C-alpha cells in the first residue's frame, strides 16, 4: 500500500529545517563578523603604531607585543617562516592561524601588514600570538567543553522552536480536523444545515464552498433520479403496447401465412421490446430510494436461470456458440425483481460478448457461475442485424454489467469476476455477503 505524505509532517519538518538552517547560517555569519571585527581592530592599532613609531634598519621596536620594522629582514623569524613573501599591498592585513578543525580554537596566530610612516617610508608591522603566550583561562569551562555546551544550547533552542511550532500547528490544525470531520459527516439529512464556526475566516469560506458544491451535486443527482424514474414509468406503457401487439400479430400470422421477411421483422420488434423492458426495469429499480424496503420473497433460482436463457437465446442466432446450463432445484429468499435483473443482465452480457466459443452456466444452491469463452479474434459485441435493438440502445456494451454490479453492491451479495483475453467469468451468491 502506498504511503501518502502528510501535509502536517511536511510543514513541520520544512519549518524546522528552515529555522535550523537560519540559526546555523546566522551563527556562522556572527562568528565571521566577530573575527572580522577583531582583525579590523588589530589592523587599526597597527596603523596607529606605524604612524607614531620611529624605527631604523636593524633596530626594530616592540610595542605591546607588536613588532615594528623598517625592513622585511628585521621582522621576527616566525613571521618570515610563515609568510615567504613580504606584503605588497599597503593596509592589507595578512593572517595565518594554526587550527586543527573549524570548530576548534586556534593555537597560534600570525599577523603582518605593510604601512607607510609619516615620511612615506615602509613599516612592516607584525604580531605573533603563540599558545604558550595566551593569557591563562580562569574559566571553569575548557574550550572544548565550551563548544559542547554551545552545541547543547543550540539543540535546546531548536527543540524549543520545534515545541513552539507544534503548539502553533495544533492551534491551526485543530480547526482543519474539525472541518474534515464535518465534511465527512455531511449527508442528505444535514446537508442544508449551516456549517459550524471553524475559527479562521479562510476555513469558514472553504466550508461554505464545500457545502454549496455538495448541495449542487445533490440537487443534480435528485434531478437525474427523478428523470430516470419518470422516464422509466412513462416508457413501460408504450413498451407493453408494443409487446402485446407483437404477440397479437404473431397469433394472426399463425392463421394467415406470412413471408419470411415479415417474420424476421416481428422477431426484431419482439427482441427490441424485451431489451427495452429489461432496461427500463433496471433503471426503475436503480432510481428507487435506497431506504425503500422491498419485502424478500421465495425465488426458484434454477427456473429463473433457464427462463432467462430461453428468453435471451435469440442473441446467439447466427453464431457458433455452445451453451451448457447445469442447474439444480434451489429456492432463495431474496428480492425477486433485483434477482431477475441481475441474472438477465449477466447472461445477456455473456451471450452478446461471445462470437465463437462456449457459454457455461452453473448453478449450485444459491451460487451461480457464468463463464463465457470466446475463441474468435473479434472482441467486439455481436451484431446479429443492423436493425437490432442492441444497436439502438448500446445495451450489452458494459451498461448492463455496470447496472448489475450496482444492484449487487446495494444488496451486498457476494460477487467475483475474472477477465482475461477471450475469457470472462462471474460468480454471484444470492445468500452470501461481500
């Protein structure tokens, strides 16, 4: 199962990472400014000494630990060892430090700068700061421990920042959770109730948008259901008239001989009437209110299956399809109309989608298995005649199967289907549950 990312965690870690990056970045920037300030201060002191101190060749002077020489050769030996070449740019402080890591304290520091005296003569100002010459540290914290404590303080600051962020997120996400729970609880009974107050104006606007969208969708669904119900009711009468008149014409034709073409025409009309009857029954059933209680009744499942096979046998006309029906006497207590619609639609689907092959229908107790094996390369639905009702309604191209599945899900019958190229199997148990 794919783990979906959490918006809360994403926001939390993003802000913590951003805050930590800013703290670390500003810390390094502060250290850099601090060191740069010390360098500028030392450089200023060297500049003042260079202006006020008179020196001669081979006679450098030391003032407060700062060496002043008129020649490069007169600078301390350690300076000449660490700086192979004398400074060439006036006022540029050159610095070298002996430091093991970027987080450790430097052991030795070497500074040198070139200035001009009052009369324009060169002055090489240098200072050497060795570890042995540092002022003793009377603090209780060793430099290494000081770094450790600095890291601890930084971690504590980050944790406090994260805690504050969690408190802010709880304040913000609690109304969001309330909005989510409210949206999930909406149904047709409380859809028109005013939404509660979610603290923030943006969330209240979002709740109003969600409610208005659901109300619009619910109204559209109600209009569709009413249209489906009205249309199904209105179509039942003309369909019944068509079928009764076709039966009347067939009885007349039994007495008065008719041509083969007339017989085919009547058969087409009869098939169209049967298709429209099944379709309108299905639509009418689906348009009913889900809370409408329909009393179950006893249904002879084996007789229902054989009757459906007989009624739909015309779908196999002109096709090389072998039908095997195996049933046993069984009575199930269920909604008769729903059972009739599902069985007819599933068998119709198997007949229509088999061009050359076998349709096998097995019924054992309340379980029905329908298998259609199509050995033809043509995977399209059968076309017995261009004037057939299947062409007019598109019935059998997945519509009947979808309607059947909706009825099955509504009644919570056990349902399985397996589909591979040239093979399709459905299993339904009218006493089982999904």
